[in-house]
């Protein structure tokens, strides 16, 4: 399992990604660094380790997971739309 995969399975990174996405949906986008800074204040060192060591890596993990999450949502929405159209 590579490092990005283990990060993507982390509940902490998933939650941060959801906050990032929610900000975009509500048209009040938050900066990645602000989200990560807030999570740093809330989590223990062990829990925060899922974000990585380097600040640029942390931001990269969050954005990579965000892109992956969006692709998954788009595929799910397309399948659901296709199923409703056929019925």
C-alpha cells in the first residue's frame, strides 16, 4: 500500500476533504492551509500524522483526495441518472 492510499483511507483526511468540498458548494471556499491548520489544532500528533510531514505534501494529499472524491461522485451520479432514465 503506497502512502497516498493510506492517507486516502484516513478518516481525518476524508473529513478535511469534505470540509473543503462543502466550502465550495456553499460558495465560501476555504483555503487548504486554513483547513489543515484547524485540523492541526484539533487532532493529536498521532492523528495528524495521516496528513504527512511536509506542508506542501499535506496540501497535495488533500487536493489529490478531493479530486479522487469528485471523480467518484461524478461516476455515481452518472450511474444513478442513467438508471432513472431507463426505468
